[in-house]
């Protein structure tokens, strides 16, 4: 089986930097993904880490430490539009394909 | 940009009725999924589908659920006899591949909100 833990809520101000942590437990590991979901919207893919280290995509970066079963999403120069829920996800390797299983999500509120 | 389209956007039904939710995945994607999200909760995996058959299903996907790809484009989720607790947003998703890094990149549709009264 698998489990993912992430904070339920985070609040930050515009222009700030925020880090959303995720710890996971899986029977196998095929990488850690991050998805963003605005209220009433669909989850959209942000980033994926298969190997240890930092992956940067514009204002967003994602980090993975496989030895610690830990990763984080770093959002820089926060904007109001970044207010959304952020989900970490891992593949469930119990199945032949390894279907993506999501954490409970972290609701980020960006204040002016 | 290619997108996954879902219909209807919102459906209200009476308990015990059958519901069919429809999805058109991205045309060159080979793997299809249904997820659901109860209001305010996490996105939960229901079923994956590849090569015209179910690949995996979760314990949520019991006998009242079925999926089908009746033609080359549509991918449907049928709930045979709806219950109150089936009220949720149902997301269809597709991916180009089911292995490697590409299997982590799912494109989701906008969702179908199901309300069971």
C-alpha cells in the first residue's frame, strides 16, 4: 500500500516563498508528482521527480529525497493566482501499471 | 492544446437511477482513468483502462460501476444504481503512456459533478 502526508493548509503573502512538504510510504517507488487544483477546476500537472534533487520550472521547483521518502514543492514570487490546492502523488505499484495515487492536498491561500 | 472533454458538466439524479458519464480522452493517449473527488476531499483513483480492458481498479470501483470504450473516442463510466454517497466530482484523465515518467503526467478533464438526491 501507500500513504502520503502533506499539510492541510498553508497561508502566505504575495511575493513570498512557500514550501509544501510531502512524505510518502510506498511498497515501491516510481517518482513523486505534484498537481495543482484551483477551486472547481481539474487537477493539472506541475512537476515530477524520479531522482533525488531539485527540478525547477519557472517559479515552481520540486525536490525529492528518496532516502527520506520526502519531497517538497517550492513556490516563489507568490501571486494571487497561486491560491489553489496542491497535491503530491505517487504511483501505486501494486498494480501492473502503477496508478497515480494522490495525497489529501494542501490548500494554499495567498494574501495581498 | 489538446484537452480531455467530459459531459455532462453537472448531473442531478435520484437515488437508484443509472448514470453514464462520458469522456473524450486526448486522441494520441493510450491510457484512460476515472477518478472521483468528494467535495473538499482528495482525488481518489477508481479505475484505469488500456487496450480496451480494465487494467486496475480500486476497492471503490465495485459491481455498480463499469467502464466502456464503445467507439474509438468515447470512454464512459456507468454507475448502475446510484447511492447518496456517489455524489462527487468525477474526473476522467488520460496519459500517453502507462510506464516510466510519462505515467505520472495525467491530463484531467474539467469533471462531471454528480449529485444524487
